[in-house]
C-alpha cells in the first residue's frame, strides 16, 4: 500500500498521507520510540481513530502495523506500514 503526502492536511511535524484505500494516516514522532501513526481518518473524513483511543477501534487494515514496543508493558504503537510517496 502507498500513501501520498498531503500538504494541505499536514501540520508541522505531523505529515498526513492519503492512502490508496481512501483512508488518511497522520504521523507523529516520539523521541523515545520514533515514527508512529497518531490518527487515521476514515474516507468520509467525519470518523477517525486516534492513538489515545486504544487498539479496539483501529481499522482492520492497520492491525498488522501494530508493534509491541515494551514487552513488559502494554505499550504498543501503530507504525506506518505503507510506502510513503512525497
């Protein structure tokens, strides 16, 4: 899957990528854990998943991108599992 950079929906330090399945992924960066998806906007742009919501509502296509960061805790991040097109 590819994601095309969308400068109109991006914020400083949080680039947005339009995915080929109609969803949009907004990336964040943590100095300890690196790049992650902080928000996924649904194609209707009215619904979204946010990283603070937990993994229960994560869209099905993004579930393979979940990575356990600290094995001794429940810390899991959603990594961008798509090819970024700038």
